[in-house]
DNA sequence: TAGATACTTGACTATTTTAGTCAGGTTTAT
DNA sequence: ATAAACCTGACTAAAATAGTCAAGTATCTA
C-alpha cells in the first residue's frame, strides 16, 4: 500500500507554490529546483491541477502558476483527485467477476475494505493546504 | 494508493479460516475454492503467515492450517506485516538522496506523510480478526 | 521585433511491481 | 502404497510507475 510519486509530488509542489506565492506567479522551474522534481514531470502534474482549477497559469516571461483558490479551500482530496491518485482497496466495484460475486461465502471482508477506504479518505478530506503550511511554520518556530 | 491482492487475500483467507476452523484444520484447497484464490498463490501467502506464527500447519492427509493465536489477538497489522504489505508514503527513510535531504526548503511535507502513515497504521492496529468475524455475523442477522 | 522565459501537449519508454504459474518436492493418515 | 495436503523456489506476463523527449504556443522585456 503506497502513495505514488505523482500524488506526493503534487502536494509537495503545491505547498511550495503556496509558500512562495506572494505577488508573482511561481515558475515550475523554481519548484523543480527547490523540490528536486523533474521539470517535465511537474508539467504533467500541473496540467492536471490546472484542468481541475486548483491552479491558474500565467504564460510568458515572469509567468508561472498561482493558486486558484484559497489554501484553506484546497483539500488533499482535491489534489489527489486531480492527479488520479485514488484509494483502492478492492476490485469488486469495477469488475464484478473478481472479488465478491458468485462465491459461496460471498465477500466476507467487503465491509472492511469499505471502512478502510473511508478511513483514509477522511484524512484527505480534512487536511487543507493551509493546514500544511501552518504546520510547517509552527515547526520552524 | 492501493492495497495489493496479497494483503487482501491474506485477510480474506484468514477470515475464512477462522470461520471454518472448528476442530479440524482447514485445507488451502477449501479456502481456494470458497474464496476464489489460486491454490499456488495461497501457498505462498500461508508460508509467510506460518513463518510469522499467525497460523500453524498440519501436514498429511486431512491436514491444513489452524490459527496459532486467538482471533482477538491477530490484528490486521500482524497480517499485513507477515505478507510484506507495508504502508509507504515516501522514500525518505530508506533512500536519503531522494525526498528530503539536501534541498533548500527541506521536506516541507515530511510531517504530513508521517501523519498519514500513522493514520492508516492505527486502523490496522485496532482491527482484529475477531472484529471482522463478529462484524460479518452481525450483518447476516 | 527578436529572443528568452515559461507554459502546453502528446507520445514514448525503461524499470519495477504485481499477481500470479509451474515444477518438483516432503509429510502423514488411511 | 497412495492420495491428500503442505512446502519451496524459480520463473514470467502484464500492468503500473516514473519519468523522458520533442515540438510546439504565449507573453514579457530590451
């Protein structure tokens, strides 16, 4: 059970963006250098974040990205959703042949996996970008 | 972020085992048929469960497996640990080059990933095999 | 208006992980 | 003896991951 780097990078990049987002947009190049993430990969990630209206792009020289909503209103769940990072415990939902159906004792653990998914998703729904930044500042002090 | 089938199957198989474990050991063949999991794959999984002393094997005809501890004392975390299903959010811990170190703004989200891991692991530490069986029986009634 | 900076898009690919299979054992009840 | 069941290690196809690469377009600044 692991988080993919796409989801992790997306969060890292947005925290970076939120912290350095004073007046000017932040370029991916800067984020790439600061966070050690390949520029090309960041571009893929930000393309998705833009489509989900989490960031706005500013083209041209001195361009970059800015947050499209307040940090408080961007939850982890929005970010993960944008980059297709999903919590999947089981195939049952998509593929009815595998998993549950047609077995004599049915899916004895079906309920467990639902609970687990909810447990994890709750965490993602509660945490906002603002929480992360605050948390980080507090730790420095 | 997804659960692998090895972890899922291990739990499914153990719930099955616990339910059908009256006096006699339960054969993998039966579990395989009831849960729709390949026998060869189950053997791999049970080999690991045995090494971690979660189950005991009974060889020979009429053999099979029995739980090595009370269902109450087998937590999900023990099961996942046995089959190498780990919660990993980040590489920092193993590979110091990637992730945190040497970056100018350090790992802004390091704390987040730790929190996430703990959140998930707590779930696994609290749930026992007994909980799963009880839960299942209640639902039938 | 030339050139640099930075966003935009889509195709491509090496590596790793997953989810098994397969083959050949050993043990023990009947 | 023999069949049922455990035991072990090697192997592999397919999928997912984690990117790279190439060829743009838009906009600011000198």
